[in-house]
């Protein structure tokens, strides 16, 4: 977590009496909020996140707790009430003492209407990835047209053209076309210039 955010996040955890756990990577989510049967609150955040994504995920999950307390349990998990709460909780952190200057305008744009996951916002996802450890994964957006790539489930695709906001890519095995977000992380197998 960014050093200048630690004290404020610790205060949020204390104020809302959260049992905070850092856990091994889960592919399907960065974090999780749960109200336990005994009424206590538990938040888990993946240990493998870079410090900026870790901060956002932590505040995202605390926003669930605060929104449910303020508006009741019948609200949508990522509805209007949660978005408003997430924005308010993140506002003190969106400054140059916490985030790098080049991330701030992207964050400001994201928080006009925050999404259920920072990965849903392709631009934010790609900006935050710059702070991840080196990896053999690349974004579909970065691949040259016609490149072959492998998805995490092992399927191989050929990158096609951009259709509005998604790339039309062909499954090599069955020739079906699937749409990929620009920030989908894949393994490059062969570029069109490779022979």
C-alpha cells in the first residue's frame, strides 16, 4: 500500500472494526467483504496486488461495509449507494502524495462512475498494470493485428480488428470469433512478423 495511505486505511479498519486478511491470489477477484454470522466484518485482499491496486481494493471492500450499514442490506452490491460511498472514501487518497501524477487523471475519470472492478475500466487497468512485477502476460491491445495468443485457460486465438471497444479474435481450433477487452491479459505466442 502507498506509504502515505497506511494511517488513513488503518483508521478505517479500526473505525469499522474490520477483521482484515491478506490472502493468496484468487483469479476471480482482488478482494472480498463479508458480514459474518456473529455480526463481525471481514475483508480479504489478494497479496499479489501492486500497492495502488491494493489500496483501491481495500477501500472498495470497506465501501461495501459502509454502504450496507448506511443504506441497508437490500441495496445492489455495486449500485448507486456503493458508488457514492466508494467515491467519498477514496477522495482523500486521490492526490499526488498517494498516487503518481500520471495515474491521477485516470483515477479522477474512473471515479465519475466507479465500476465493480478496476479491471472493468480498461484504461485504469492498463495504467495500474505498469506497477505490477514483470510478467510474460501482455494486453490484447498491445498485440499487433494477426498475432497468435493464448488465454489463461489454454485456448489459442488470432487477434482481429477492433469493433467499437472490443477486439474480434478468432479461436484457432473452431474458427469462432470472440470479443476481447483491450485489457485482457494473454500470452503472446507469435506475431505476424514471426516466421
